[in-house]
């Protein structure tokens, strides 16, 4: 499996709202749920960071520059 397909799979997976993983009609144990929640939170924080970075860049471009 190429890295691009892995990245695409993760982006698709984390793009939806958080939902605990349930496999074979059985919830995972606490360590697995915590790890998944941490990965989801980290991904979402990364997305927020990117958007805020773009927002700051746009605001800096539009701000009047002192002469």
C-alpha cells in the first residue's frame, strides 16, 4: 500500500464526526478507545492549526503596512 493511499484513508476516516470504533458488535477496550480518541483529537487540532494559519496570513496581507 502506498503512502498516498494510507494518507487518503486516514483523511477520509478522520474527516467525519468522532464515533467510537465498534468492531464485530463489540466495543474496544479502554486503551484502544483512548488511543483512537487521541489520534482523532490530534488530527482535528492539525486541521484547526492549518485554517488559523491561513486566516492569520490573509489578515496580515490585508493589514495596512506602516511606512
